[in-house]
C-alpha cells in the first residue's frame, strides 16, 4: 500500500519538502513536516493505490489485523499502527523539547505510546546544529533555575551535523533540530511534545507558543547521554543496519541494482521509505512505483518482493516492534 503525504504548517518550517519531493500541489508557506505514514488519530494516512484506495491506515489494521501487522505486533498494539514516519524541514530551530516514555504517556494522557524517535540527516547546511542532552550534569532543580533566569541556552548540548549523520532520541532526552536541516524521522506513534524553551520566538501576531515546563521537568531522564552516529556509510545493494530500538528497527538500502528480499522470517509489516530516487516494488505480478519522499507498506503476510531502482534510490527499511 502507498499513501498520500500529510503536510503540516510549522512556524519554523521552510520550502524544502515541496521542492525536494515534488509536493508542490499543496501550496503551503512554512511547511515543516510531511507525515509520510501515520496512524495518529486525526492525521491518519490514507491509502492511495489499489482496491483499498481511500481507506485509512486504521481501517486497514482493523480489516486485516495480524495479516497486516504480524502476529506479535498485533498482540502488542491491536489496531494501532506502531510507527510514524516523517520528513522534517527545519528552516529555523525547533523548540527545545522532550517527550514522555510509555509509562508517563499512559498515566498523564491515557495513551499506549510515549515517543522515542530517530533522525537521519538527509541534508544539512554548513554549520547546522542539533541539540541533544545537556553539556553538564543536570537535575530538575538546577534546570528550573536556568529556566527561571533565562540561561537555559547555556546548558544545552549543541552538536554540529552533516548529511548522513543519524541519532536516536529516546523518550526523556531534551532535544531540538537546528536550522538548515532536512531529516527523516522514524518514531513511535505519538504526538505528545513538552516544550521547555522556544528561543523567545513569537508568531505574526506577537504571540508565543505554549510551554509545558512542569510536564517537561517530570519527563526528562537526566542520566541520558546522546549517541550521534556520524558519517553513516551503507553498503550498496545490501540491507545495512542503522538503529535498533525496543520500538522499531531501521536499516538502509542503497539501491543501485535489482534486489530480491525474502521477508518470510519477519513477523511484522515492513516499510520502505524512499529518501531519494525512485524504485519499483514487484510482488505477485504487481508493480508499484515509489517516488522519493514516499513509502510503501508491505503486509506481514507477504513473503517475497523485488526492489528495482529507476537509476538508484536511497531507502530506509522500517520494521515495527
């Protein structure tokens, strides 16, 4: 199944998503996010091809259950699709923020999932930075003093990034994407964000965005250390592991020639997310074209597929857990 992207306005967004991925049919200023595959209620992806075109991802999960998700994944998540895939265009810094873990999400929001995520840097302008963690030992009391005194920027851990870098941001880690960065984000299905600091930014009406200081202070794991992986170099025409988490497993396929994939032993649906180039997915006498910025969802009941690039394609393989 393929899906239509869901474009999201963000105060820090730019125009790279439309420009790089051909989503220009939606004229949106400050497009910060394209939700490529989403089961978030109110922003559910809609199937764009085949007999089930027009159905939502939730409806497909309800109809096909473990044939779509896989037996173990369906037992764990029921009809809720476990991962959310995005493209993010940061033309300005995102807020300094943190996400709750599963336990906090359940207690405070009655939701199954917290939000752990990973980023793969598709493109970074010279000097681009991200924030991940603190640059010194920190606790709730010290952090609150820096917030109250307006010196929170002094304790943030800034990291320079380049195209091809990646990082896992577990729930509880303070983070922010910096300006001049285009990235792919794979995360748990959740849209819970607690903002700590928004760079004293206001909108066109002079209004600041809401902060969530109390919740953020409770959500932060002050012992977490960032693990930025620099210069990831995938092997050509092979499945190269990226980041393995308790919530999803990602790999990279640098596709320069036809590759056959046997998914018989994978008890889960598999997603192929094209970051650049395009490819055909062939299965059971069916051929589906997947362009950059889009993804294709392979049901768990499908065992064999063939990936055929038009020329070459850079693809992230995502398996929900």
